[in-house]
C-alpha cells in the first residue's frame, strides 16, 4: 500500500508513466472522480480568495458579498490612513511582510502568464487584487524613511474569535523607521520612491524592528535575501544597471550564491531570487559582462533548489509525504508546495525558450519533465491524493468544511448584523462541529501531515488555516496549466 501511495501524485508525470499505469488502474476503482482536474475551473474563481481577505471599505464591484467593510479606523490613532490591504490568513491582523510577498508573487504570475490569465477572463480580477495590495502599501509608506508594517497584533487578535466587521481588538499600527529599520516589499513601479534605499541604508530584521510580529512571523533568513530580491525586481522593472550591480556585488556576502535551499517562502526568498538571477543569462548583455560568472553561480543554486524538489540531487532533496507531496514542515505545508510549483513552472518555460535542460546530479531534466512534476503537485492540491481530499476550497466536492478562519466560520454580517463579541465567537462558533457558514472560495488550506493525514477541524490551524501567500503562487501555475489545455 505504501509503495502505491508514494506515487499517486505523480501519475501525471510522463517520466513515471510506465510504473504508474498499474497504479492508476488499481486506484480507478477507489477514486473514480479524482483523476482528472479542471485547471480552468480552479483558476476561474481563484481571485475571489483575495476578496474574502480584503480589509477596508469594500467597493461596489466586490464579488464576495458575504464580507462587509472592516478596519475602517486602521491608523487613526497614529494619524495615518492605513485602511485597506489584506488579512493574512484566518485572523484579522495585517502583517506587512507576508502581504508584500503575496502581492509580489501574484504580480510575478501576471508578468509570466498574463496572456493565459487574460484568456481565462481573470486579468482584470488579478490586477484588482494586486492593486488592493499596492494601494495599501503606497498609503503605508508615509515618508521616505517610514513604512507602516503592521496593523493589529497576533496576541490580542488571537485572544478573540471575531469577524473582521466586528473587531474590538487592538488596531495599533507599527512602523519601521530609522530606529526600527526594515524595508517591507518589492516595489514594481521602480519610481525611485526610496523604499529600497531606506531598507539598504537602515538594515534590520523584520521581527526585531516590529517586535510584536515575533511570535507569528519570525524571520529566519533575515533581511539579506529581501535586499537581493528587491534589487533584482527593481532591475527588471527599471533596467537600471545599479540594481543589477547591487545584486552581483552583494551576491556572496548576502548568501545569494552561497545558500543551497530546500524551501521558498514569504520569509526565505533565496530560491526565488536565485531563479530570477539565473534567468537573466538568456539575455546576451548579461552573458558578456562581468555579470556572467556571478549569474552562473546564482544559476547553480537555483538548480540546486529545483533539482532537490524533483528528488534529483544525490544527497539533499526536499522531503515528500508518502503520497508524493513535497513536505517541508507540518504548519501550513501547502505554501511551500504552491511556491515550489510556481518556480518549477516558470523555470520549465525558461528551459524551453532557451533550449536548455536542468542539470541535476541524477541526470538532466527537460522542460516537460519539470512542468510535469509541478503539475503533479497542483494535482495533489486538487485531490489526486490517497485520501482524495481536495485542499483547494470550493473546488470539487470534498474540500475542507471547517477552515480555521474567523470570518468564514461565523454567520456573515449580511446574514446577522448583530455584534458578535470577542469570546462569544469562540463559544458560539469556533467550537461548533458544523461546517463553516461561509466558504472561502479558492483558499488553499495548510494541508496534510507527512503521513498524508488531514483532519478537517477548525482547531487544527496547522492544517485547516489558509494563507494569502499560498494561493497567490497557484494563480500563475493554474493559468499555465489551463493555457496548455486550451492549445
Ligand atoms: C546536491 O546537494 C548538495 C548538498 O546540498 C550540493 O553540494 C550539490 O551541489 C547538489 N547538486 C546539485 C547538482 O545541485
Ligand atoms: C527530511 O526529513 C528528515 C526527518 O524529518 C529531516 O531530518 C530532514 O532535515 C528533512 N530534509 C529536508 C531537506 O528538509
Ligand atoms: C550521483 O549518484 C550516482 C549513482 O550513485 C552516480 O553515478 C553519480 O556520479 C552521482 N552524481 C554526482 C554529481 O555526484
């Protein structure tokens, strides 16, 4: 049984096709409806998730109508307008760094797969989802050297179980400035707003400058990956040599060409920036300059990450569950899966257009094989799994019904405008056995443990909470897979 489970997620992988046919047949009887996936359907509502997570004054064209205005006085005490942005997950705090990553990854998806997203009719929705984030960050950047990095705090928020529309918890805002430094995001407009310069000049760790974030989003990798990540994005956005030079000159000191990664996340961004840097080599101008050697070192590290996802390194690979899902850690593992699927998908396109293969210890991998593996991971999310659980909410029939999500688990404001207090939410809603009244469509939940076990229980936040920084990467990957079906 275990041997069979090991490869179920990989049934779409051509490479393994001959081993898997027998498995497929033996499983068809058990899982008749789970073996074909509708990427278009999965994609079609994917941006709704971001509407569910909106904070602020909701616009007239809000499609997720069970939500209502919230957080309308955010920033008021501090004399700044911090209304808007996104709640990060199942609570009502606005955490700057994960939010920035969410917006950057959604933007990257649109940059790579804009045509496919447009083909599926989701382009405007995607831009709106990005703008909801960037509008907020522009407001939060009130001075060249001030960025408001958080509203609310985990401790007081988690003490209550309340709809965002009812919040009575602290909405204290926290800023980073010269004394509490740390830049907060990659800006795509490159308009010289000074945020990168501020972050570079006043260096500091996210959870040391914004101390209240420590118990919730401690930064393991520090700020050096973000400085490289931001420099590379600014280079792509502006074409200004200075940014590239920064990423080349600091590549060694900041770990860009020394860290061999096995994960890519809102915190640990090395694998992502290594992929971005290595793809610059397709352009002639980067192969000529003094940049070539350093970019090749970046590429070697990018290859390490990708090969280790593909289980093609001789000594160090990303672990997998018995069913074949990439497994990094038990708390919200799906974020690592969707982020890996994104980098693998983008890199497979890069290999195809540049006519290359990925060089791993255990052989070279062509673009088709790399994409097939990314697809297998998406298929796992969509229910190609030993337990046939669907981890994308609102897709198919057997998705989780008891997400760890405050707004989702309480009757909506639309249904019940009466105030629901801090602990009343726990008493009347959190501890119920019944399914959540509101479905958080297209949220990706935390997912199963290493044994593929998943328990659909609201208290089980490691598995049933979704976060914005998982679904965000899936948008691009789904549009790529959907685009292939259309061809
Ligand atoms: C495989 O992993 C080891 C250990 O991290 C590393 O030294 C080696 O370079 C990797 N091989 C490739 C091809 O990335
Ligand atoms: C894989 O899992 C083992 C056992 O839990 C752990 O020791 C190891 O560090 C993991 N490998 C990676 C690359 O995460
Ligand atoms: C990886 O392992 C295989 C089989 O043991 C061996 O033939 C190959 O040379 C190794 N590759 C590297 C780069 O170490």
